[in-house]
C-alpha cells in the first residue's frame, strides 16, 4: 500500500498536526468504483479549496449497500491504490458506513465537499459539519461523466454486438 492510506488514529494525528500548523483541511467521500474524468475534475476542485485533501472511500460492503449487490466492480484495495496515485489526494481512509458523519465528527475538517448533484439540505452529513463549525462546498458536477453512464454505455455496446 502507500503512506497516504491511513487508519483512523493515524489520520486524526496527522490532521491535528496540519491544523495546528494553520493548514486548511478539505474532506470528501465516495465510492469511486470506476474512476473517470468526472472524479478527477471533482477531486482537483476539492483539493484547490484548501491545503490538504482527505478522501474517505466507501468499503466494498457499503458500496453494495448504496449501489446494489452487483457493485463494486473494483475491489476496495484496488480503488484505494488508484486513488493514492493521484497527486491531489493527500490522505485516504476506508470506511464502512453508508455516510461520512462518524468520520467527520472524528476529523472535523474545515471544509466538506460533495458533488453538485447533491443539495446541502439533503446531505446526511450537513448537520454534523455545521455542529462543529465546518463549511460545506458543492462542486459542480461534470455533466454526463458518471459511473452510471459508463455502465450504461458498456451495456449498450454489449447489446449492439
């Protein structure tokens, strides 16, 4: 693995040190099952909002719960490895819950980022972020660039044979 991938205790220590040094911590989360250009643009934008980007990645079990039993297509250890190779990602943590409330409570990043396909009032994490004084930023989604669209395209190409 890589030094970017941490357990909760190591990540908490690292983030606390960075905050004490005056750094702005940005946090986002997701499945990142089939990595695509929409993910890359989203992560670049999220990283540009602060000094360090923490990316929490859904475990295989939570992806199944969120996306259905056929998912994920890419196992969690491979998703972590690919995401760790991205220069804009500073820290990675795997989590098994279906939302990031517990992690946000533990880490308390100053900025929580989600995609523009969400609305703040619909985010289960919103109350948690506001309770510790954090800020939520919605990043505009890249239209048409999604794992769902990739899956549809693969299925259509298979049917055309």
